[in-house]
């Protein structure tokens, strides 16, 4: 498991746009968003750029201001720092798939790394757009 360091959407944009070359690549990708935001079933199999692949389509909700996505679950043990992947849904950690308690609306399981009991609610985030500025 790779440690997940969250960088906000706006901070990602700032970092990308510091370099003119990355900024132009990013804008080219954003202008072609109709191809990678399309459903996998309706998309073509032609890959001209890296965003034409299935992996980008799995993560497309991250860039969509109309969608929510779940942030990773972190083990509460400060010495463990284990994170459980939640996004994209197709690559979720098995611990989360099998240990959701519908009654309490929380994940309940033992950390596979340190055996600490984890009981946390699902936390969702959504990119918001105001006046053409991302937040």
C-alpha cells in the first residue's frame, strides 16, 4: 500500500500551471475531456494520448465538479499510517468492500498492518466550481 498524500484540486492546478509546458499539456487534456469523460462502453479503443486509456476513465470523477468521490480511510494508529484506497471504486481496498456496516454507516475492521480497530464513517469530497475558479 502506498501512502496517500492528498493535494487539493486547486493546489494541483497551481502546481501544474507553474510550468508552461505542463500548463499547455493540461489544457490540451481538458479540451479533449469529452473523450475521457465518455462512458467506457461508448468510447473508442483508439489511444492517441494518455487520457484515452481506461485508467483515466476510471478516475474521471476526480475531475468532474458534478461528482463526489470518497477519500481514503486512514488507520487511527499514529505509528501505523496505513491508508485504505477508496477511489476509484474499481480499485478499492478489499477491507473496505467487506466491512461496511449499513446500520452504523461506518467501516468496521482491524487494520491489516497493525491490528488497530478502525471504525470510521465514509467521507466524501466534491470539486466545486465558482465563477470559473476551482476551489
